[in-house]
C-alpha cells in the first residue's frame, strides 16, 4: 500500500476509536439496563453482567410507569412547537429578507439581543401569565412559551437571504403574490434549513424539563423527562430501572439526530457567508 493509503487507514482507525470513546457511556448504559438492579449497587464484573442479562428492568418500566403516555405527551408538545415555529419564523424571516420598512434593522437587532437573554430570567413571569390564563396542566400551557424564538427567525432569515432577488422580482412580474412566492418558491428552496430547524426544535422540546415540571402538575400532561425523573428515589435508587427508562427515552432523539444530521449541518451553515 502507498503511504497515502496507510494514512487514510490510520485516520479511519483513529476516528473509529475516538467515536467509540464518545459513545462508550451510552453503550455501557445500554448493557447495564439489562442487568438486575440488585447487581448494580456495586460495579459488577464482565462475567456477572453477561451471565445475568434480562428484560426485568424494561418489564418493570412498562408495568409501573405510564411511559407511553409520557412519550405521547412529548410528541404532542414537539409537534405543536415545530409546526408553529416553522410557520411563524418563516413569515417573520421572509419579511426581514424581502421587505424594506422603517425600523426593520432595529427590530431585527432587538430579536438578536433577545436571543442572549436566558430562559430562566423570564420563567416566573411566563408562569404567572400561563396561570392567569388558566393554562396550567394543558398542552397549550406547555407549548405557549416555545411557539416563537429569535433563533428560528435568525436561521430562516439567513436561508432566505441566499435566494436571488432577481427570482423574487421575476415572480412579481409574473403576477405571483408574496404568500404564493413564500409557499411555492422560497420554502421549497430552503428545505434543508427547515429540516434543520425542525430537528433542532424537536431535540430542544423533547428535552425540556423545568418548564413542564412547573406547568404539568398532573400525570396526564407530564412529558417523558418528568416521568424519567420519577425513577430517581430520595433514598434507594434502582439503577437498572433508571437506565432502562433512560434508554427508552433517548432512542427517539438520537435516531432523529442521526437521520437528520446532514440537514442539521446544512441548516446551521446556510447563510454563513452572505447575510
């Protein structure tokens, strides 16, 4: 083999080892989720682990925790947030990209400044507002604070800035309205950015913990992250149950990230040069 080929093989091996090191905690957690909790109080050896693999932890999760109810609630919240944010951020980004109106630059700068404000700063005011509107323990209350964000507007604006202005002018000459141009031309041209935004929103909404803990006070509206927190007791922790629940809850976001990672990278880098 030539020197260049050897370097390629060594590079692949190095990347493989590095990747395995990064996912090793996940692999260890997956294996230990099949080991009875009583054996996990002390770190078991490999022989003990391989000789006691069982579905006991998963059967316990299915029987005593309404995990499918929690997953369903998380999916409802994620779906509402993704659909509403994509539509509203597309409208706002289209206006900032193609319309020229007084104060547009200042308004966009205000949106960028709002992106720097931590969510924890506004959580009390948001909760009081939701409470005054009687939206506690409702899907609307869970989704209300995440229906629009400066990050989504910024991402979509950067994507729309890549569309040639000549295309917009030609469509106007042909009698195409702004709404038709948005839905028939602009949005189809920015599918990678929309897919990236949808994946980003899904992972963020799926992993929400603090806000659902405040708003969803009944089991019927609690999400998967709140349900998994119930597995951690105040005195004795059943590590097998916790690991089984973690594996069930982590499968979906990991799969979404793996499937859409190309779109995620394209969407994050779109508009990085021009804008």
